[in-house]
């Protein structure tokens, strides 16, 4: 046993190393999850703006009559 304490109990150096490795892996996963959430939020905002632009475009074409000549 080492003198490393975990919640008041001594644990071996190997166990402590394993715990630290798992903690690091969890922190890395948390960072990756945060980046994915940020990317998702960014993409949703882009899609929302694209949807608004498409609605604006289609609304503006409703005023044009099909049989009306178009002047270029």
C-alpha cells in the first residue's frame, strides 16, 4: 500500500494511477462533448439563418405573377 489516500482509505499506486487515467479520459470526453455541442449550436444558427433567407426569397417571389413578362 502507498500513502496515497482516497476518501480516507489507502490505495495502491497502481490503483491511483488507474483512477487518474480514467479521470483524464473523462475530462477529455467532456471537452470533446463541449466542442460537439458548440459545433451543433453553430450549425443550427447557420441553418436558421438559411431558412430565414429562403423564406424571405420565396415570400418575395409570391408577388410575381407567372404570366407576367419579366424584364431583364
